[in-house]
C-alpha cells in the first residue's frame, strides 16, 4: 500500500476532544499533493495518526453549510 502524504494548510477549529487527546478537527488539507479540501476527522495530538474522516470540495462545503443552516434554523430548540 503506498504512503499517504498530507499537508494541513489551515486549521479552522476543534469540534470535540476525545480520549487520549484525540481531537475531531476541521482543517484544509492537501492529500498526496492534490488540491486542498475541507477535512473533518479525528487526529492524534501530534497529527501523526488520523482516524477516518470526510473531505469536501469548496462547493460541497457550501452545500453542507446551506443544508445545516436550514436544518438548525428549524430546530433551534436542540
């Protein structure tokens, strides 16, 4: 299996911190030298290990924000 390379270009924030310091983060990441994507996944404290996650293009991220904004506005009591 080939090595996967990544470069965290921008850190947007932490959604939650779990056991052992692992954190669910939102970052802008370039995977294998490709165009950067928004990335949501668990990272070890030193960023040397990561869990499964999701990557989104800029357009996909816009759609997600739109969908969630509408849903959260309707369900403000949650």
